[in-house]
């Protein structure tokens, strides 16, 4: 299972949830975490939603939904509108962990 912890950089406030692999991470973040997530296009074309992943980025598929993100992000960053949990991380009984900064 993929456990996601979101930390709001300004306040240090945290939210944690289990991510599924069947919808974009941005949808799950907006539903599960009480923070504001910047976004505009929802298809990887603008880069507005880019988030820093400080741990566990290897457990995310960066083009999970075939939107073909056209914006390239720096290593350690992800576009959550086009990223999702790796299926292995979702299916495995051993929990994987991702830490995201907002």
C-alpha cells in the first residue's frame, strides 16, 4: 500500500492518506489533504501543480494516465495531475511511503 504524507511547508501541518493507483495523485491530494494545491490545466501542460517529493518518488508513476505531460520537472519533483501510485506500491502488503511538500 502507498501511504502519502503531505507537509505544508509554511506551517509544518501534515496530512496522511493511502493513495490508490486508479486516479491522478492531484485528485487524491485535493480530496484527502486540507491544503491548497495550485493547478490550472490538469494535464501536465502548464507545470503549475508541480510538487516536491522529498521521499519515495520511486513509488510514483510519472505518466500514469497517458496524458503525456509536456512540462519537464526537476528531479525530486512531480506533476500530480499526471502521476499516480505505482501498482506494486498499491498491491504490496508491505507499506511504501511518499513524502510530499506543498
